[in-house]
C-alpha cells in the first residue's frame, strides 16, 4: 500500500535519472581510458607497462664538445676541475631572509639556467672561472638580456665569467684570466 504515490513517482524518476547519469559517466570514463591507451600506443608511451617517453641525448653539442676537449689540458695545467652544464642555482643561491614570494621570484630567474663550463677548485669545487661558449644564438636581444642578467649575478657573487666565441683563442683567453686571478 503506497500512502504517498507522488513520492514514489519522484523517487522512481530520480532513480532512473541517476542510473542514466551513472551510465553516461561510465561511458565517458571508458572512452577516456580507451583514448588514453590509443594515444599512448601511438606515441610509444604507456603508463601501464613502465615505459616513459625519454631517450638519451648528448650532454654537449658538437661545438661545446670541441671546447670541452680544448679546456681539458688548460684545466690540468692549473690543477682545476672542469665541469660542464652546471645549473646556475647549484652554485648561486638566493639570499636568506626574503619573503617567500620574493624568494620564489628570484629563484625562478636562475633555476633553469646553466653555464657551459666551470673551472673549479679541486678540493671544494667552488667556481674559479665560468666559461660560456657564445654562438649565433647569443646575438638575439633576448639572449643578450639573459647574458647581461647572469653576468650581473656572477659579478655580485664575485665569480668571473668568460664569454668566448672562437676555439682557436680559447686557451690564450682562459690562461689570461686565470693568470690574473692567481696573479702569476
């Protein structure tokens, strides 16, 4: 015996709508899942079997590798370590005591930047000389602004930076800066 037939009708209608909505959402989820598998198979990436879309690549460009090979004997002559592609935020820090927002703002300016080479103290690995290989990309206005900013940061940290374009003058220019630093 139904005392409130309107309530039974509303309840049945609500239940029907809920079932339809649930089936619709289930269908959307299954489509999303199938689409994701399809995309992952097309791209060679599948989060289900532990594969990731990464592949090895050379640390240095061909030109940087030439500079690296030329820097090795210079570093050895001065008993310095030669490091390559070091992230700026790994040897330059943001001063303590800033508000969080200011800290993040200043850290974000250096966090994804790197220097091509560092000649460093063999005991402490503290930078003695930074070397940036300048190519035609350094001729753009945005790259020049980036270089000017980083040069100012290095200057404030009292770490000399040498920008060099030509391989044939590398040894002479590096030796000149190091002799000035060590006052030979």
